[in-house]
């Protein structure tokens, strides 16, 4: 079914241009000449997306946006603002606009922005649906734990959440650092405000600085318009800075100032911007060693490390593995699947270098590739079967008498995944818990 886009602009020519351009993309178009007409159309039925001009006879675009969000309507809104009106753009984002464009704008850019906004909206709706089904995913009860060490961590989360204290979460990749950060946010007074996540290690220095602090028009080549940074978008809420140990010294200096003074300037700007943001950071690296090596500032460390939380690797809390497996089976709507005691013991014995994330991927893979309602030893990934512990000279569960050819098992798993994914390498890689690049290398090795 074609997506319905509402175009709101008091200029007839602009409505015609936008309408024709978007109809050519297959969208169903509704038009409104002013804010009053737009609100009346929305009352009859919310569109999938709205392109909204800011400057119109009362109620203007900003007022229309506030009323729409005030009614709890969450469809994407692309705000069109006057040329160079950066303050209006920031206000629009804070009021709930999905994106903004300054006039004059390129129609191709608008089409891309609309396509991205619709995809994001569909994803958000799916997430909300899943959250309603599986329960309070990011409430403290949604963190699956039963081991003493995790229960102690959850008590710390409950105590620190109502405060504004900066929290530093330590843990290996896949241990659930962002899940804990979200729990802190959801249990705080900031829960109704934005939670903004940034993976610092995934971005080069110049891009990370502009992502965090925003930039002014002309700040660098390609900066065609000003853009607010993640700190501005998180104002009043929480910002989660993952992989904080990987940020450059230059960005460390600017981050330290935000923590100390709650102010910063955009890239290429001179105006100081004040923000009220709670910072939760995370790392899988030894920050004290980085300090000793001279690559991390000691003063920044003490600003971030107000309340440290260390998440243990999954191998150090094996008693949580059966609980996590049951949780993932329910989450995947595979509650009818059962796991044999031998298979469960193998899963508990495995060391899980990828931690909880690897476990979840493995459960998903077993659910998809297993036959029938029972998951047995033969349904386990090759690396789990290879890691069977010997105790008292006897195996905890029995493998075939002639042993297992791991390469043959791996090749069979890859073949099954490719068959189930219709030959789609990216999808098959996800089923196997591998990157597409790694899977392609293994396919070449096996001649697949």
C-alpha cells in the first residue's frame, strides 16, 4: 500500500512542486494550505509522514508540530525552514521534528530524507510492538539476571538511576552495557526525555566531533547547512557514549568541558550552547592503562568514573545462561522449543567470547536451523560442540564414537544457512553470527 504524505505549505506553487515530485515516487499525496487545514486532515486520519512548512498564517508550522506531538501522534515530520534559520531548526527538532531542511532545498535530498524517515518510523513502530509483547525490555526487570554479581549490579543501577551522577560502565563486548545504560535512563526522572546513543569508536575524530557537538553552515566542505549535535538532541535526557576509550585527545578536551561547564560550541561556531544532559559512558578497555600510556586524560577519567559499574563476562556467571536462553526463546516466539539437558550443559560450559550477544545469536541460529520442537547436541554450533568439557575423564554428553569433523560440520551449517536465506550472504551471515566478510572467506575456503 502506498505511503500517505501530507504536504503543508501556504505557497500553492511549492505544494504543486512537492506533490508532483513525491507522486512520481509512488506516494499518495494530501495537501493543506495552512495549519488549520492540516490539523483537520490529520484529525480525519494520520498520514504516514508530513512535510511541514514553518512560516505560515497562524497556526504556523511549529504550533502544528506541537499539537501533533501533544496528541501522542508519532508519524515522521520533515520541517521546512527559512534559509539559514538555525535556531528555528533546533527548536523544531526539540519539538519533535524528525528532520529539517532549509529553503531552498534539493528535491532529491528531500526524497532521500523522506525515505529514511519512513524506514525509521517503521522500525520504531516494530520496536514498540515487540516491547509490548515481551514486556518492559528496558526496565530493570527486563535485564535477565539471577547470579549474585548481576543482582548486586542491578541494586547499584536502582540506587544511581534517580541521581544525575555520571556513570562509567566497564565490560567486554556483548555484555549488555547499553542495556544497563538504558535501564539507568528509564529509572530516572529523565525517562520521558531523549536517550541518545553514540558509538565513539566507530567514527573518525572529525566526524565524531561534529556528531557530538554539531556544526555550523560552512564549518567544513560539504556543510551546506547547520546541524545540531547529539548533546543538543539529548538535552534534558541522557547521552550514552560507548567505546569512550577510543576517542581522540582533541575530542577528550571538548568532552571534559561539557562535563565541567555544561557548555560547548558547534564545530565552526562561536556561540556557547548550554545543555542539561546526563552522561553514561562505557568501554571495554582499561582506562587506567590508557592514562599510563598517555592516550587518555586523567582529569576526564575522574569526571566520567563517578559511579563505576563493571559488567562480568558471561563465562563468569554461567548460572544466568539457562535464564537468558529461556528469555531469548520467548522473545523469538519459540517458547515451544525445548533443549535437552546435554545440549543445555554444553551451552553452559562454553566460554562465550562474544558474551550475551553471541548467546542470543546462537539461540536464534538454533531455533531456525533445528528440526522439530527439541534442540539437541546435534543442533549446537560446531564451536560449542568442540568446547565440551571433560570432567573425571568422561564427557558431560556423548559425541559420536568416531568424533566430529569440525570443518564438515561448519560447511554443513553454512550450506544450511545459505539455503534458508535463499542464497543471501548477508542474511546467512546473521543466522551464523558471522560478518558477511568472514562468511564469504569461509565460503571460498569450502568452495561454496
